[in-house]
């Protein structure tokens, strides 16, 4: 089977049809989701000129006079709604300014003798008065659809008296590890078996990005059991991810099961992860990854995450340019993805592979304290230090 190029696989991935779904959530539960509709103000805020500090509401034309205090308006009260010439009303932060008043004089600027107000320090006309619609105006689009909801959007929606919001549902991903050579945590076996890490690594990675991800567990090399687990997972998930069983071995049953559906591609000229396979089942997908831990991690980033991003309506991976700290020799002809150390120094990103282990695609420990992958195009070549390279930053907090 001839493998397609990485560029061809990305093109095919980008062409895949996805069906976004929406649901309604309380704003408290909407954190991290993407808005399905614009948030539009239904009223002005403030709805009336409002004091932005404690003081006295006056007419600016009276600022040089002794003024009579006729009452006070605590926040939430509007007992004194009109001000005449020569009058002042004690007004508090958040209180409506009485009609006729145009200026708020801070408490520290005045002297009060009984009900007589004397202004010792003048302010400009309109001082400390919030105008109608200062924060938002009726029919104004406050938050555009497609915005990922953070604490700020939740606060704004609360101020708009919006308790429920429609959001794009997040991608639902199931992760299944296959193979008779793997053991679950706490399980004992023979010396030829290893404890599975893929299902834990990948399900945690999906959750880290905010996708609705489930660790389905392990399935031994039994074709019918694997198929049942995949089909059951497809009923409730958008993407079913399998690891192992996708190469050309006698017990690689996953490729045969996925092959019963609409295969998008099987085999990409990349290192690691050349046996990556994607199959379409109606509007859902089976993405079968290699069994080696580093291979499954890289291919999850390259193929599962971009599809989950499209379904969920937001992005988590960042593609940047960086410079090599040291010389680098590429000794494999395939498009290659290398775990690199990354730093931001003197206004640019710098990468290197210092203290990284070299060997097979089974090495998972290179990802500890790692934030990025370096992408190297096909061919054999040497890159001198300072060369610009493509980098995928997968740590969303970097």
C-alpha cells in the first residue's frame, strides 16, 4: 500500500464533513464552550444617568453657590427623582442621578453644615456621571457567536439577565486501547506484556483541551470484541479513537474493522505514526492510531485534535515559527515530528532537543515537561543553528 503525503492527509482531513450540534446550558455551566448565537442587549446599561461614586448630585450652574440638600438616594432607590435650581441630593455609587442634575461632586470635595452644601473643590461639568448606555445599548451585539466563553462573557451575560445560553456542543471522543500484549493498571501478566498508557494519555489529553473524552479501556486481540466496543462507542461519540492493531501484522484487526466502513485514508508518510487510519461512519469517525505511545500521541495531535476542534468550534493548537538553538541532522526521509524544548528569548521562539532520548516511537518520557513538536519536511538534510522551523505548540498554557 502506498502511503500518502502528510500534506495530502491534512487536505483530506480538512475536507471531512462535520456536524456541529448545539445545546442550552446555564451560564454557570457554559465556561469553555463556544456561543452558538450572538448575545444582543435587550436594554441600555445604565438605563438612566448614574453616579459612579458617592457624592452630591447638583446642577453645574450652582457649583459656586451654597446649595440646599433636600434628601438622599441610596443605590437601588429613586425617591428623589427631580432636582431644581439651588438644590442637591446626596447620591451614592450606582444610584440614578435625579432629573435636572448634571454633575456629581465627591463627598471629599464638600463641606456640609446642616442642610447646606458648600463646594470647596470644584469639578468639571458631568463629573462622575455615567451616561445612558455607557456599558451597552439596547440592540447592540455584545458578544459575537463563535466566541469561546470565559469568566468575562459569563459576567456580561449575567449583567444582561441571561440565565441560559445556547452553545456548540463539544466533541465527544472515546479512546480504546487494543492488544493482548497490554495490561491495565494493577493487572499482572507475563514478562512479554506491558501496562497500557495510551488510553490514559489520550483521554487525559482530550480532557485537557476541554473535549468530552472517555477512556473506554482495553480490548484484547479479538476481532468481534473490538468491533463491538467500537460500534457501541460510536453510538454516543463523534470520534472513536483506537490504538494498536492498525499495521500489517497477523493480529492487527482494527484495520480490518475500520476497513468495513468508508476509509478516508490508511497510511501517511510520516514519522512517527505512518499507519494512521481514518474511516467515516455516517457523520462520525473512527481514527485508528499506532500502538507505540509516542506515535499515538503525535497522531492524536495531528488528526484527532483538528477534527475535534472543528466539531467544538474552537482551536487549541498553535502553529508558529521558531529558530534552532543547535545544528540538527535529519536522518529519516519522512515528514517528521520531533519533541522539542521551547523557550521565548529576545523576542523569538527557540527550540532544541537537548536531553531528549533518541530511539523508537515507544519513548513516551520525552513528553514530560514538553510543550511542542517540531515539524520537519520530507528528505535527508542538515539544518544549521538559527534555521527557522515549523513548530506546533500543544501546551495550551504556554
